[in-house]
């Protein structure tokens, strides 16, 4: 009998659709993806979503909220009764459904549905650290608006420190309870072991999938296009950024670093792939710094062939701020990576001195030095690029993701604690 698995909160993000397609193609697994009817849920603005080439079932329900405490769906209980899923995989954004939405909770228990929480817990403090910082967790001036919604009655209210401390502790207690509801956790980073265990989650309930696009697909694209004429003239001194143009990506830091790089390597160039609210300010900044002629802003690219062509036309991939899967993309196309501390997924992908270099977070001079070092060492570029390909083929890929999920699914169906 096939396992029916309901995903909640992953959206219809283009790269993750392919992961769900691969899971859906497994023998005895059927994937259903629940998405908000009229909103993007927790997905940030500019994250590309699509239903193109989707091979799994998609369902939608209107969201319902109780302030900031509960985000759930109207009709979710009825959907569970109708669809009869064996497993629900939900993101931490929706974790309080299974603490506060009692009709859903009763249905989950009655139907013996297994729960799996999916997260990248790089912003979650370990429990002892959270307790130590209890007074700072919730800012006193914005506490009530956060809990009950901002309005003329709640705005600007200031609370005694003791009340603030109590509510800080309550917030941590709710978090701890919600982390211990699921029968298993799936996470991208190994830090999850230490983080979730600090909240009382047993290690055997924590499974690491890593974060990866469909690497088989990208590697097949690479074979198709790597002997094609270059999309722009070849250069050993061209770097590339791929990602939304938002503040957290720190593309402005990369533009500033390019100024210093060009003093050492006058023909250095930068390709910027992506769209976002920061684009015009980045163009203005580049013009002010007299490097606009050395930067190609090509816009958002979601076609794997075109993206691969831009990566292959570049020598080094650089991520100045937060990011994730763009590192995997660059490595699939055999490029070395320069990055700093991101969301934790980079730790397993980028090995300093082996397939890339780390720079000190926010340090423009260190970033520029790392770029210059690699651009001046073409032989090292090639070697690191080969090593990037090796990591993708042998360590972090779509197969490690599938294995992590399968291990978690098998565990929750086998254990009934």
C-alpha cells in the first residue's frame, strides 16, 4: 500500500518541486502539497514559484491566523479526513497547528497520522542560551502587537521587566513543546542535532537530508551545454552572483569588493543573476563607484540551461551574504565558491582550500583578497572546480536528500511512540 505524504508549508518553489517530483516517483509513495489559497504563506517576496512540470498533487486552502501564535488552514481537518495521509511533513512556520488547532490535533490522533517537522534551524538558539537571553527575546514596546496584532490599543505599550521575563519564558516553553510534538525532524544541517536535543528531542528522531536541488537534472544540463559556444566571451577573471537582490544577500558588499579587485585585476567582471528590490540601488552604487561597466545585471534566470551558461561563462561563484542552493548550482557546473557564514548548509558543501574559500562575514577587504587570490590562480580555480563537482556527485546531492526523507518516513511508520 502506498504511503500518502502531505507536505505543508513548502510552497511551489521551482527547485523544491523537482525534489517532490523525485519523492513522488518512488515506489509506494504519493505526495500531496498543500499551499495557501490566496497568499504566499511564509515565502519571502521574490521567491519564484510555479506549477510547471509538477508531477504531484496540489491542494489549496485559505489560511487562518490567531495573531502571531497560530497559522493554520481553514478546512484542514476536513482535508485530512478526505485525503487520509499517513504522514504530514510541515515547516516550522506552521508548527503551532499541532499545539493549538484542536480539531486538527484530534483528527491527527484519531487517524494515527505521523508528523515530521522540516526546518533549517540556523537562527534557533540552543535552549540554555535562549533561557539566558529570556529578557531580550521579546522587545517590551512591541510585545502585545506581536501576540495580538498591531492596532491602536496595543501599539506602544511598555511592560515591566518581570512581565517581559515571564512572557519570554513562555515563548521558549511553547517553542520547546512544539519541537517535541513531531515524531521526527528532517533538517538541512547537522547543527540540528545539538539544537533540538537541547530542547529535549531525542537524537534518533532527527534526520539530516542536506539541502540540494535535483542534481541529476543539473548535471544532465551541464553535459548538454558545456561544449556550446559561451553566452559571453570567455574570461578567467569573471565572477558570478546568483540570487534575489535583497539586503540579506549583501550584493552591495560584493560591488564594493569589486572596486578593490579591479585595482589588482583591471579586467575583472561580475555577472549578477537575480531580481529584487535592491536592484536599482545596486546599479546606482555601481555607477557611483565607477564599476557599472564591469557588471552585467542579467535579471532573474529560472531556466537551467541559461543559468548553466552564465555559470560556465564565469570562473568563480561568490556569495557575499545569506544564501544556500545557489552554491549547489555553481558546484553542479564545476565552479569554486567564495562565501562566508550563510544558513549552515554551506558547511557541508564548501571546504575551505579544497573547493572554495571562506571570507570573514561583512569584511569587504577580506572578500576582495579572496577573489583576487582565486582569479590570479587559474590552475587552482580548475582544481577547486573539479573538487566541487566531486562533492556534488559523491556527498551532497538529490540522493542524499531522498535518503534522509526515506529514513525519516520509515522511522515514523515503524515507531508509534
